[in-house]
C-alpha cells in the first residue's frame, strides 16, 4: 500500500492540520459489562481474602487500643490539672 493511499485513509480531507478521523473500534476484545460471579475463587484468592480479613480485624483492634490509650491519657491530664 502506498504512502498516499495510507495518508488518504487516515488524514481528513482538510489536510494534516485537522483531527484524524478513525473508523470505530468493533469491540471484539472488550469485556462484557456484566459481572461474572459464576466461577469459584481459587485457593490462592481465598487464602488472600482470609489474610486480608485477619489484617483488617487486627487493624481495627489496634485502632481501638490507640483510642483507649488516648482517652486514658486525656483523663489523666484533666485529673492532674
């Protein structure tokens, strides 16, 4: 295919300074918009989910302890003031 033919296919009639008009993409490789929940998570995914859940629970406990310590410290400061 010659360079002129390629230029005619991809360059607009107004010249190279204008926006390039491209044919629409057919969408052969697009994922469907529906969520696929039909497959069972793999063992690796299930273990990762369990680790994540344990880590989040531990984080919540740690945050609660921090808030409890901060409340105790504030109470002690108010009592000594």
